[in-house]
């Protein structure tokens, strides 16, 4: 099964008390200039993709999910998508919800319900190819919250919950905190891989302010507890001003996997970004395809026009035209990475990592 295992969910819910009914998104009381620009860019991208189905001028959660459904059900390259949750920010010491610094909250209960609805719709399609497609979901449970055991139990009780997602900076998580040992052991015991953001995080205000929490070296404690870990973006820089630690992460990856079993993976999410084009050759040389899994990072823009032949790896004019003329966002992302030299085998590697039903 070819899976995009890094796909975000967005929405416009404003009531944090209704988080199990809608995606909560309210960054206005915590925003930065950079995140404001990014949010406008994402909204523009979604608008150009035709997400505003009711022409209201805004894009709500159901419209976004309709766009995702359309792209998966018509994709020629991808069979399954993992929609990612994001838990709220809970104080590391108090364990209490921090409403002001929680800018996006995609709750596990909301996501489980929506994935079931999407899969029921797929299984009711007349086209047998569409009936074989599947949505999965990535739970997100902050180890700082007091009821983390109950939340993990909820996730593992659903066969379509296939991974755990954390962004340490955004959720104020100290990955090396000794009190998280039980949390990690619970993930390992339930064969729940951890998809953890590492490297620069510009999508959230707290990601910018707390960037030191996203160091890939801090993954060592989870690995020591037997958790299979997926390092988002291979810890790669986003902009040229970011420190490039590709070689250092490559050494860390080789060390983690030196025992004969692959315990640490890297994902290719957001590698279609124009700003990451200059480092793609180095990434291809550093990370063997058997340690990579495929992810798009949508709704981070998947722009085809920037991957010009002669400037970006060995992209040919024929590949460029195909990328430019492909409307399906999932297929376009696959084509871009294929043109740059990424092996198609990474599309199916998720089957070796995820907790699939």
C-alpha cells in the first residue's frame, strides 16, 4: 500500500470547548509576523485548489476534508493518507491546558470520527479502485497532560490510529524528561510509532520561540525505551539561514539503526518546497531509501512550477511538464520527488512502520 503518512488537518473552529466537534484554530492572541504570512499563503493555496466549495470566502473543516477526499479517491499514486492530530499545549509542570499558547488543536476524538466517516464513504463508492483506498489517523497525546494514559488508550482502541504525532516546541515537551519514560514504554508496548517533528518549525508561533526543543538528538530517550521513531523532514533546514545538520542527522540515524533493525526513520514531508530544493541532492546522498517514508506535509504548498529542469537535480522537461499539468496534489508531490531521484520504494515503506489494521 502506497501511503502519504504526513498530512495535516485544518479548520476554523473558534470555541476551544468544542474541540471534539471541530478543529480549533485561534493563533491571533499568540501570533508572529512570519506565521501570519504563512497562514495567508496556505489559505491562498487552498483557495486556488478549489477548497471553498460554497463560495463563502472562507474554508471550513468539512470543505478541507472534501478536498482531501477528492484527491485521495482520484489519486493514481497514493492508496492511503494519514491525517494528523495535534494535541493542545499543556504546561510541563502543571499539566494544565494553556489556552493562549494553544493555536491549533486537532483532537483525537474529532479525528477518529472524521476518519470513520471518510472511510465509510470510500467503501460505499461504485468504483472498486476507490473502495480500496483508506484514510488513517495519527493520534497526538501530549505526555504533559495528566490523563495521557486515557488518551493513548482511546487511540490504540481504534485500528485506524496508526502513529503518535508530537511537535515538541509547539507543545512544550521536553523529550528527555525522565517522567516521560512510562509514556514511551506505553507507545512501544502498543507498537505505536512516534512521528516527531525535528528541525526548524515555522508553522506555529511556539515553534519559533521554543525551537531548541526540536533537536533530533533529543529522540534518544524514546529510542532507548523501544519506540520506533519517524523524524519529520529528516531534520532538514527550511530556509538557507537555518543550520544544515543533514550530515549530523545522518550519523544519528545510522547509529540508531546499527543493530540490524530499523528503529529510526526519516520522512520526506515538505521536500517539494522551493526553499528545500538546494539540499535535496545532499539528502539523497545521505539517507538510503530503506530508511525513508513518504509524506507530503499538505497543506504546506506543493508547487510544481519551481522545480525547473537544469536547476533542480536531474528533472527533465518531460517530467516538468507532467508535474505542472498534474492537478491531483498527492500525485504531484510524488512526481516531484520521483523526478528528483527519490525511490518509489519509500511510498510503501510506511507499511513497515505504521500500526496498520
